[in-house]
């Protein structure tokens, strides 16, 4: 509880500073517009208004990340709601896994629609590749890792190996439910998606980006972006890990839902703040940077997995090690896609707001 309050106070402090800085920027730019007769050189984030909405590279992958992130967000919210309603009990912990599978399959339309809608806004042309990439971006690594771990379980004659009938049922759900819904969502987005409404026109020639100081580089921004959200959840992570990989029972799903909501809020605020600082030094490459900043918490979670396995978990041997890092790697990958998408959409809303609030030539 203390860590949650501390993180919320830090986030509120950061939001207050950012609002004051923005207010000063709006006042300064308004004064510059009134002094049009004088030669006043523009500076800061207004100077890159002709490049800030320039489309990112690798549109297909970019849109697939957003589609998968929104699908995973819907799945997590659905699972948490069902858990709070009592679907997951101490005697039937497998119900939560079944619920996650079904919700994931039936929310595949969100994946296709979000990915296709953004791909249409970015004026993409390779629709088939976009839809296939959207479907397999998360399921591909998950299928490869699950297949490998199942072979390991079979080799060790473990009871955790999935029976052949269960594997067939899973494949049928993903093939007959998830894949068609993803395609339908993509086709719907292609036919009904609206253009990307931007307050500024994009210039034909990209502006040269000035040299950036070392602390404004992508790697250091990711470290700053991931630390604060992780500090809000690391205590709760211990109890979740102890329940999944240990012998403790976990029933505080209401607290888990609250922590998840705080994680999303803090991710939005920290991503928006870093995007502002990036634009302030005339670096307009914020599209991919916002995804990396939002999803950087996943790297901290994986680092915590290493710490937990070495100092907390009582696991040894190839099978237990492969199971732990295999499934936790997939979960961290899922967290990267989810939080990266949340970070991007919050940053997009923020960028549209600040450039709509000024007069762009």
C-alpha cells in the first residue's frame, strides 16, 4: 500500500509539473503569434510541427503491436473482472486459464480492428501481410514456446504435459474462432476506418534532428520509463509469483485489479512526459519511442523474474528452469505489447492536444 501511494504521489507531482510547463509553452507561443511583425525564431516542440505526424517505419509491425496490445488489454480486464466475481477459486484454479483462453479467442476481433484501423490511417497497402502479422505476432512465439515446453514435459514424463485431445481442442479454438474474428475485424476496419485527423500538415522533406545528449537516447528513456511503473507493482508481483510458482494461495483479486489500473495510469503519464521531453529537443521520432517507453516495464519484470528464480524460488533442473523462464518470457512479452500500446495511444492523444492548442503554419 505504501509503495502504491508513493508512486501515485510521484505521478501526480510529475503531472503537475508537466501541466505548468505546457501552460508556459502555450503562453509563450501565443505571445510569439501576436508579435508576427518581429523576427522571432521558433524553438521547442512547435518547431517540429511539420514532422511530428510523419508516419513511422515498419507500419505492418507497428500496427500489429497495437492490435495485439489492445486485445491483451481486453483479455486482462475480462479475466480480472471474472476473478473478482469469484470464477477463480482455490479448488479450481484452472478456471482462470480457461477463461483467459476463451476471452483471448473471442477478443481477436479487437486485434484485427485496431491493427487494420491504424494501418488504414497510416495509408498502408499490404493488407494481407498486416492481418497475418497481427494474428501471429503474439500467438506465434506463444505456440513455439508452448510446444517446446510440452515436449520437455513429455521427455521427463511429467503430468504437466498436455494430452493430445487438449492440444486439438486448443488448435480448433484458435483456428475456427480466433483467426476468423481477427480477419473480420481487419476487413471491417479497412472498410469503415476514418483517416488520421492531425492538426498539422506534414512536410515533404524530413527535418534534420539535432544532436541529442546521452540522457535523451532511447535506451536511457526506456530505463526511466520502466522504473516508475514497476515500482508500483513489484510488491504485488511477489505474491503473484508465490501463488503461481510456489504453494501459496492468492485471493486478493480486487487488490490485483487496483494495482493493474495504477500500472496503466502510471504508464500513460510517464510515456506522455517522456514524449514531451523528446519533442522539446526537436526529436519528432516519437511513434516507436512511445511504444518502447510504455513497454519497457516488461524488461524490469523479466529482471525481477531472474531475481526471484535465483533467490526466492526453489527450482532446479532443466525442466523447471525452462518452464519458469519460458512462460515468464511469454508473460513479459505480453506485458510489453500491452503497456506499449497503452503508452502509444496516450502519447497520440497528448500530441494531438498540444498541437491543436497552437497555431501551426
